[in-house]
């Protein structure tokens, strides 16, 4: 009997053959690839990948699913199971050389954002990632400035990752069907920041500060940290709101400012 989905783990198992074929084509696995799948589930993606790869690492937190994968996978030794939590897993340990690890998976909606940032801690080991995310999260990851989806997540990921959407997936492709649509996103991380940042922690603080007050202008949200003249000195409008700035412009502002204190604007 196939394992049942556990709501507590946010499990929704992919089962649509057409979607699976499209996903494998997007990943384009090669026999020599060093690949890790986050959450093998019932094997919908695991088994097709094993047809091509010489070895596939699978991280599975659910022992019932891990046992199922061990039963249904070909007894060739190509499947390497890691029973544990992907949020705590040392992805770098799987990469034989820098930037060689390929990461794939259907990320549980409830941990997708922290898992993305955990993966970025291992970005030196990772070549690319093909991840199924909730459509809303995928849109935030890949959003352009000026839209409602553009925000803190977009800017923070942009510092380290080139991201693009591949295709959308409807709820019917999963069992049980989720209440949301999904989207496959391709990400290529970089070890060094993609634009000049003198202090990553300061950049992080500034992005968090401005988006926590996203209805305020930059001049107001950064009051006490940067003057209107300082903001204008890097060709940014002090009257602009954070969702209109490109990630590189947040870097320009953070490179000007000292350590950020609490909001001094009481309004």
C-alpha cells in the first residue's frame, strides 16, 4: 500500500505523468550529475531520475516514505537515502567539487522560505536548483520592482541567485490536491554577491527595515540613518517607496549607511 500524505509535513505528492516528464526535461539530468532530491515522496520524480543518473541522493524526513522508496527503487545501488530534515542537512557534504551539486524537489509550502535560505548557506557547493514552490512564493522570488509580489524575499535572494520561472502546475497534478497552484523555479546561486555590497549584514538590515515600512518613503523609513541628500547622491529618489527600487539600489543605500538603529519616525 502506498504511504499516505501527512498533513503535518505539508505533503502533496506529484502524480501527473505529463508534469513529471516536463519537470525532468527542465532539469535535463545527465548520468554524471551529482544530484540531490529534497523529499522523494512516493518516487514520482525519484524513479525517472534514477533511469538516467548513476547516483541520486534523496533527503527524506518521513521514515515511511524512505522505506517505500527503498522498496520501489531499482536494486542497483543508485539511490542513496538520507533520512533526516533538509532544514538541517549539510548539502555541501554531497558536492565532490565546488558548484557541482544539482538540487531538485517539491518543497513543502510551510518551510519553503527557510529552506531556500538554508540552501543559500551551501551555495558554494550548488550548481543549480529546480524547485517546485507555491505559486505565490515563486512569484515573490522572481518578481520585478514595482509589483505587489516584489519584496524583502525578492531582494534578499537577488543578492545571491539568478532565478527564473519554468512552468506552472495546477492542483490536480498532486495528491492530495493543494488549495494553491505551484510553479517550478530554476535558480543558479553564486558564491559572491551579484552586485557590490560592502557589508551583507547591513544590507540585510536595510532591506528588512524599509520593507517593514513599505508604505513610507525612503526618506522617512531611513530617517536618522541617511539624509535625503545622501539618498539622492546615489541617484535614488528620496520620495520613492521600497518596492520601486532594484536590488542593486538597496546595495547602494546600504553601502552609504552605518549600523541601523530602530525606526525613529513615530508615524
